[in-house]
């Protein structure tokens, strides 16, 4: 640019306006940096939460399998207890008959 053109631009844009624009540019840069840092934090948090969800899903699967096993065990024990009670009734009935 020629010196004449620079003088014309300087005359058209007062120093205060340029300083105000410069401040806005620097604020925009700082906002951008802050947004970029916030995005990085959010991405780390999201990754951490995904890992926690995966762990919880594994725990739920384990607990579900354990619950099924405990229900089967309960049914087996219930059957054995009923069988013992029947035998006790038979013995008690035989004693009452004697």
C-alpha cells in the first residue's frame, strides 16, 4: 500500500476505533481459547462417563447372572425343604397311627 492510501485509511478509521476493534479481536481470541478448553474438558468428561457406563453395564450383567443363579438355588432349596417336610409328615403320620 502506498503512503497516501495509508493516510487515507488512517483518516477514515480513527485511532480509538482501531483500538476498540483490536480489543474486540483479542477478546474474541480469548473466547475462542476458552471454548476450545471447554470442549477438551467436555470430551474428557464424556469419555470418562462412557467408561463408567460400560463398567455399570458389566456390573448389571454380572448381577443379573447372579440373580438368576440365586433364584435357581432358591427353587432347588425350596424343593428339598418341601421333600423333607413331606418325609416329616409321613413319619409323624406313622407315629400317630401306631
